[in-house]
C-alpha cells in the first residue's frame, strides 16, 4: 500500500562540487547508459519503466551529478511484506550504479541515506532487498530470509506439450496475482508483487511471465528467464491444481528441447507437490538470503503487537502484569502484557544482562532473522552466543521459525 510521498529535501550538496538531487526526464538516457555499463543492458529499460510509471515516477529515483553529468543513481520501490495477517509497508532499493571514475567517494552511501529517508517518509517500517554479498550490511541491512533453492528437472512430466501455454498479457494480471496470493497464503512471511511491479514485469526483458490457459481460464502461471541453449529457470510458479502444475512444467520444458530446466522450489505449494518426483533434490552448497533492514525497532515491534499477542495466547501462556523484554544490548525494548493485549512498546538504554529480568538478548544484526527468518529464537540460540533467553518457553512461543516466500523484481538466481 502506497502512502503519499514526502521526500527528503533535495538537492543535497556533496564533496567535490557534486550534487545529489531527484532524477529528471532529461537524465533518462544518462541513467540508462550508466546502469547498462555497471549492471545489465536490460537495467536501462527497467529504470525507464519505473521512472515513467504513475505509481512510482521520477521522485522514486535520485542521482548524483557532476555538473550535467550523472555519475551515480539509485531507485526506491514501494513494497509490502506480510507476516501472518499483518501487512508492513516496505521499501526496496534497486538499480544502484556508480561511474567507475567516481567510486570510493561515498556516493552510494549518500544515495542509500536518501533512499532510507524517503522510505521513512513514505511510511515504510522495513526495507527488503537482494544485493551484492555483504556490501549492503554496511548500510544497516542484515541477512534474514532464505532464498529458496533452484532444483534441476531430471525428467519432465510425461505427455504432450500443451498448446495452452502463452506469454501473459496485462489482462492476466488479476488472475496471476490471485494464483500467487493462494500460493503465498501457505507461508508465514510473504512479499507479493505490487500492482506496478506486475506491469513492469510484463514489459521488461530479463524474464517472461507465462500463463497456462484451459478453455479461456488461466489455471497456472510462472516466470522464466530467457531460453538459452543450455536451458532456463522457471520461478514464481503457481497453479490451481497438481495437474495444471505438471502441464505448466511440461510446457516450459518444451521451450528448450534437450536443454536443462531448473525450477524454484516453493515448499508446501501445489507446484512443489506436483513436481517432487521430477526434480533432483540436492543439498544446498551455499546459503542465499534476502536482506532486511529495520530502521526503527520500536516502530516495528509496535506493528507486530497483535501477532505477538496472538502467539502468546495461542500458546496458553499467561504473562499478565509483566513485561516482555528484548535487549539488543546497546538498547532494550519493553512490551507490557495486559489482560486484553499488549501495551505500547517503549525503548530504553543499554542492557547487557536481559536474562536477569526474564528477557531475551538478541544481537542487533540478528534481529531481522529473529523476526522474519527460518530459525526462530531456539535455532538462533544454537548458533549464536549473543542470542539467548532464560525464559525459553515464552520466547519460543513469541518467536518461532517462519516460512517465507518473496516475489522480487529481479530473480535472485
């Protein structure tokens, strides 16, 4: 859900006579050239789609200029992350690039500061993104949510390739979104595509949206990378039933006869069940995760109070009259427990020994993983000495392991 923008004051003078300002239509070609040189050729089109879209527009993009020359750029997208029934307005930084001649001068840091200020002004309570390993940890992001594995199809489902598979059209967006909503309803944490993102995905060149149609009804959808001689990737697959899921996979495999097809595994979904016997299930060789940034812990915990109360009552625990205490060691947060719900979150100073007051200690760089990740406090406690609690039953109920499914503009594979 988008709120009215109130962007940070621009322009901002930077060292060396450089200026950070909102991007303008006259910058379009320079931004496109910079993105294509430092990223992928398709990035220029992706930026154009965002900058000219009524839901985003030029205010979503900032540039650093040296006179009339664009030397660095970044874009902030509006997103929404759902955790249980709570929807969190979120931001996502994309399309970041700096001219090689201007690297090492803090331009990305200045642009990230602009993006985070703009994100706060738009009411976002977290930021989520994929990006260069480690790099975005420098700007307050931490790894939190697992990226699902891409598994190899060893044998396509038997049968003839379906004539019902076709590229999606704008009129298909509502049914594709509905299929994705059904698939994501199985997950504790989910980030759907925004309405604007659906439009951009139909127009950009880095992937193709497909639908499977039966008798004029769309029964499955998926997104593929461009077919190459050695195969393709099928991601974001969702289907009405297992028969449709198998037909979708059969049709996609026919796009690359003899080529390798990999599919993104969405555990617990219709497609995962339908494809299980056709995939090679190999152990993951390296961890891959989405970044989450929490700019204001108090604000986020306050948003999550209804969920924490539900978890507490579902576990049959009566903590009335006491506080839930969470310490990130340099600060701590108290949530009073009343008979009919949780009170407002209050922040306090450093607390090095939260166990002494019945609280939990969570290193600040592991707070995103605690709130959104697959380990829960019990799993994190096993691998991190600076995540612990003296009240294990209470905090296991409050912070269980979570499943997650993220639909991002760029496929992280």
